C-alpha cells in the first residue's frame, strides 16, 4: 500500500469516527500501536513507561481528533502526541533534571585530531550499527541522552523522519533539529569510541 493510500485510509477512518462511528478507532489503534510502542521503547526508561506512553497517546489522539486538520499525515500527528507525552512523563519523573549536552564536550581533542582517518564505525548512520554486536551499547548510549536529544535522534536516525517532519513533530525549528541531532550523534559515537578503546580485543 502506498503512502497516499495509507493517508486516504486514515482520512476515511477519521471522517467516519467524527461522524459517530467511534468503534472504528480500534482500527487506528491496531494499525499504529506496534510502531508507537517501539518508538516508546527507544525513548522511555522502561517497557512499562512505553506501555503507559502508548495508552496516553491514543487516549489523547481520540480526545483531540476533532481538532486534527490534516495539516500533516495522521501518522506524524500521532508522533507529535507521543513526543508530547514523553516530555510530560519526563517532567513528572522523580529523577534529577537532565543535564544539557555541551557540543564542545564531544569535539575531538588535540590527540584525536592526529588521527586523520576516523574508524569505519564512526562514519555509519546509527541505525546501521544497531544490527551489530554493539547494538546494546548503542541503545544504552541513546538511553543516556536527554529526552530532547533522544527524541531527535530516534525520529531522524531510527524512525526515518526528515528534518522538516521532525521539526514539525517536536514543534522546533529545522536548525534546532540539526543542532540536536549533531550533538546526539557525537554523544553516541563518543560512547562507541570509549567502547572500542577500552576493549583490548579490538
């Protein structure tokens, strides 16, 4: 099914739900719940948090469906809601506030600059590395990112949204997306650099 067909199917479902066929919302849940849950697993601290995020996201989608104006695809609107729920969950967290990432913190040192050729793994997109043995290390690095940076990295590198779509989903500028993505990638690659350097077998 093409993207246009998917969008048309969503529009028909939403129009029918708005006209009173509320039971059709279950079809929307079945269509997107796995994708939103997998997104939640990459963003939330625990699987239970991801489940809570999915539930709250669909409750909000149903509640505010009357306000949806098809200015973006319905799928992207669901990600807007899910990202907003993630931020609200972060604010309610009992843990300490997340620190701001410093770009300079992940810039190469003078010693690193001597190595003009970066290692092969550092040149690959994050999603390509996820299928390899260090996937767990990458997931840990992503989990260690502040939520704002984690959302951008997951939406761009793993979920496959464009810079413009990510900006619309998170309600930030495209320039902000690029800055956060760059810092997040540097952080993940910095973690991998430590992993490789600290493992004498590599």
